[in-house]
């Protein structure tokens, strides 16, 4: 998300003046960025596509509330965070149940030595990554969102707070809770060295 | 500080470089001196690095174009514009002062202005009454050809707009009712056809849609906050938008089923 170029501003003005097709320029320009975020938050392509579509629809409906000095990329990004959050909340229970089943260590039999970032651990990092994706599903929608924004999107606490409409301390605590839960899930895969 | 180990929250803060500069420096020194905390930090670092592997699949340059095609279908009908900027509830002290000054001016002009206003209102009431008493012009009979795919497209757009509608914005809600009324005739026809041809999935979805369109059209006084909320809940509980989307993309007759509809429908 760089600085909003003049062309974004001009395009928004055109849309607000009634040129519906001009909105397509904004969609084409920002779709891939939103898809990356949506995929990280939802974990699957179909849901991510739906989130991107929904975000642009909401963006269109709210475009008149967009502050001209703001950055459209940042603005639509926040809308996408909320859309993805809605999507996660709607499916949270089902996925939480799946995670409980899929990450049962007795069932999977995958164990990772807790010996610091040594060679064995690095070799198995890809496996942990896959299980980490599953562990993500065990977070609440809010925790997952906060974690993705912090950990994968490299957003700081203030940006996360703004995107989620919560106080910075709440955002920080949510990230912390998410990290704790993720580590607990990974811990069941370890054996002490 | 040696005896006060860093807690996990501080370690997480350290990892994400969120600690304040002075605090960060102290924490770094502590990690240099305390083997136990240093090990905890290394473990945390290792776990979090391992978790950072959720990379999104790459989307090609045509993705934006395809997404626009999806979005465009669901945008409000042509002629609509994004909703007007809502009034801010708190716009600053200067606005309050301006308001007070305005009130003072208004109070000074109230006596004279009130008289003029009263007179104008009287004229307006007369004009309104006259307009209401005027017999409505008979509508020209209209016949339109409707393709099922177009009907589903337009229904999907309406459902999306209903889903996000704000009842307090009358300018946006009113056209939804008109659109529902316009879709009703064609919907009846396609539902009856689907029942006759044994296409149960289509018949069921169109029947649900029919109930919803009728409810919106027949709502006395138009959609208000309560009725809109009820309609949105019904849509949500019945999964109607999803069903219409599936039918729009999958129904084999969407491009071939055509009906001629009088006084309404999708042209």
C-alpha cells in the first residue's frame, strides 16, 4: 500500500460523479493486494475471492464517506479486514471443530523436537508451517485477524487497532493471546530433547 | 533484573519490535545476561518464524479484471451512486459555535420568517392535495422479454443491496422496493415454469425469492428499519443470496429460458 496516486483520487471523483465503470480501475488496481490479505485471513482461495468481491462492493457503497486526503489502498484494506472477519466469524465453529480433529497428535503422529532452532527443527519447519495453518483455524476470528495482521502483514499495533476498531491495548492483547494459543497447539507436537 | 525474568508478553513485544525504545534496550541487555530468558526468546522466535509460512497463491495480472467482472454484476443498478456522506455527529467546537450563532439569527428572524413560512406551507398543502386528487394517467401496457440468467443477475444485485441496505437512508431503500416490484412478474413466470418442468432446485429458490419480493413490495408504507431487518434475517436464514448465486452460475437453462412478461420483469 503505497501513497495513493493522483489517479486514485481522480478515479474516485469520477465514480462519485456517476461513472460506475471507473470503479473498475480501482478494483483492478487493488484486487491482488486484497487477495493476499484475504487468503491469509481465510486460508482458502474461494473464500478469499468472496472477501475481495464483498470488500469492493462495500467500498462502492461507502465511497462517498471516503476522505479525499486518505489513502484508498489503506481504506479498502480496512474494509477487507472487516469482510474477512465476518467470513471467519460465520464459519468459526465448523473450522474449530475440524482443527480439533485434524491436529490430534495421536492421530497424526507428527512430533517435533523442542531443541531450539537447530537443523532438525529447520528441516521440519515446512511441516510445522502446514500444521501452523491448521492451528490458525483454532483461533477466534478476532485473534486470527490480529495475528495475521501482526505476523504476516507486518502491521503495528496502532494499525491493527485502527483496522479492527479497537483500542491499541486490546489489539496488543489479542495478538498476544493468539501467539499463546498458536504455540500451545504447536507444543503438543513436541517432545523434549 | 536478573531475578525478574521477562514474561511471555514482553518477549512477544520484543519479537515484534513493539517495545518502547528505552524498554527495548533494557530487554535486550537482559537477554544478553539471562540465559533462561534468552532461551525462551529463541524458542519463541523459532516458533513464530515457523508459523510465518502462509503464503497466498499468486494471482496473475488478469485477476483484477476478472474480479471487476464479478463486482460489476453485483453493483447497484445503473443510475445509482454511492451513498451520500453521512452527517457527522461531532464536528468540533467551531460547528457548535456556528450553530449557536445561527440560532441567534434565526430567533431574531423568527417572527417575520414564521409568518412567511406559514403562508408557504399552506400553499404547499394545497398543491399536494391537488396533485393527489388528480387521476393517475393510465399506464401504457408494457411487454418485455426476460432471460432467466438476466433475471437471476438482477435478483442477485437486489439481494446484495438489501443485505447492506441502511433503512435510514430512504433514497437508497425506496428504489429497492421498486426493483422488487419490477422483478416479481418475471419471477412468477419462471417459478411456474420450473415447477412444471420438474426443476425442483430452481422452483424452490424462486419460490423463496417470490415470498421475499412479495413481502418487500407489499410492506405497508415501504421498508423501514424493522421490516428491513426482518427481510435481512430471512435472507440470511434461508441462504437465498447463495442459492441465487449458484443458480446464476450453474443452472443449465439460464441462457435459454425466456419469458415474455407484461408490465414488469427484466428487460
